[in-house]
C-alpha cells in the first residue's frame, strides 16, 4: 500500500520547470514501478482567475509516506496549500 502525505508545495511559473521536478522524482523513486505507481505527481495549475498565482503549476512536496521529497527541494521555495488556488471566489 502506498501512503503519500502532501503538506507543502512549490509553485512553478512554467510547465517545463514542473516537468523537470516531476521527472527527477520519478527517477529518484524508480517510477513507474512494478507496484502500479506510474508517476510521482499529476500536473495541476492555479485556476482561480483572481488569485495572484493564477496560471502557476502546483508541485506537491511529500513530507510523509513512501515517497518523501521534502529533502530534495529548497525549503524556502515551499508554500502551504491554498484552498483558493482552485476556487473562483475572491476573499
């Protein structure tokens, strides 16, 4: 059983940056593997038109579980989850 907990994120300005990080994590963890894990993450973007980060690519950082990536990235680049990334409501 694969357990993944994502508590931190990095926002990338380009799809190429996101893809490079995802490929690096796929390589690090030997993905795809024979346990049915195809890739580290699925690409997502900030879709809330009113959000300051609209259009940026959301890269998950796993802090617990089978694929911990917290130590693979600069902590100062990480942000907390923002539920308004995908909400159309501006508060």
